[in-house]
C-alpha cells in the first residue's frame, strides 16, 4: 500500500490495536471517547481498505483474524511510542489529567485502595481512574494498563517499580479450630492439620518458615500442606479460616483488622512465613522513557496512603 493510500487509515489502525487490547467494542469506544457505532464503522472501513477480514466477531467475544493479528503485531509498538511521546509533551504544561488504568488484587483493592480514591479524585479532578480488581496475573502492556499494584520479592527488570510498603504473610486460625484440633508447636506439625490454600498451578503446596535461634542463627523449615479448600482470593481464605475450616496463610493486608482473640489468632508467631506472597508491595508499570504526570500523581498517592503498611491489630 502506498504512503498516500495508507495515511487515511492510520487512526483506524490505532483503533484496531485498542480493540485487540480490550476485546470489546464497548470498552474500545470508552477508551477512545467515541461511540460503539463509530468503532464498528471504522473497523469496517479498515477491512475494506485492507481487502481482508481483520476482526472475528461472535455473540460473546471479539477476536482478530490472522491478518488482523499481523497488523496489530507490526504496528502496536509504534502507536505505543507515539502515545508516550505525545503524553510527555502534554505533561510539560498544565494540570495532571487523563485516564489512568490500574489493576490490583481484589482484597487489597477493596480494603485498602478503594477507601482512598475519593480523596485522590478530589485533589486531581482532571484525572480519571479505572481500577480493575483481579487476582490473576495481568500482562500490563498487552491489556493496556498503566499500573499494577503487586506483591513481589523483586520487580521484573523490564518494568519501572516503586516500593509502596513492606508486607508479610501471616499464619492464622480460628480459636474454635485450634480448640478442636490442637495448636501446632512446630511448622512440621502443619502436615497433619487441615489447611486452606491459595490456589497455585501445582497440586501440592509447600509453606516455608524461618526463625532465629539464639547462638545458632536462622532455622528454616519447609512443610507440605493439604486441606479441604483452595481459592485464588485471600478474602475467601480468610472467611473460611474464621469459620473454622482450617489454618491459613494470608497476606497481612487481608488479615489486618481481623485478628481478635475470639475471631482470628496467629499461629506459630515466632516463625516467619517466607517467600509466599512477597515481602514488598510495589506499583509497577512497563518501562518507558517518561512516566505520565497523572500516573506519577497516583503512584505518589499510593506511596503516601500505604506507607505505614498493614497493622495486624493483635
């Protein structure tokens, strides 16, 4: 296709990349600030210009044909660079503005991020937020997110990361469960207890614990645990533990505020769980030469509001 012929479809090619990210005409229209009908019309014009179908539509989803995927693969990076460059220029003057798309774990988002959002939006009335709460691992670049809030031991080298706070895992049980089944005195005893488990890819699950032994140094114990429930959401696990289903390993942000003598108590408090949820909470975004001011404002807000971490309350 000659340059002159390609020029009119440049904006429609960008629309196709957005549609590939959102997999939804409605979401693409919302992202671009146009109507759903306009999205459909412009995709049709692009397909006529290309001479082949680019989008595969079903009643439940939107996907790309082989030709459509090839176009997106070959042009998406260029559009991303253009957007970043334009955002950098706009950020040089004026108040922070624009859309910031954020993903966060469900429990953390509900309990500790959502209560802070009204104050942020009042302070920055020209910034719009989209907060997607999910416990799955999100590919930020492919799905069009500006920022993720994640537990990690170390952020990936390909991303920019800000430390929000220190965090930890905590082993908990209900007093009723411990009365019925006994209180473990050593991590190895967890192998014979009912445990509620965070859903991971492997069928078996091991928990690791560390403690400092006077004059001997650190002692580590790794124990394989099993139980009647696996879930990929820490609020679900917490409520099951409170109800007496078993012993659970929770992130501190999910246990915070629930540790009470008659509700939820720590188990093996002298042993520190290791390597499960991560020891720091980060705000993470794909690397770029510049961080949009609206994104940086929200990162600064998170760092301030979460700086103290999560007091366990027991």
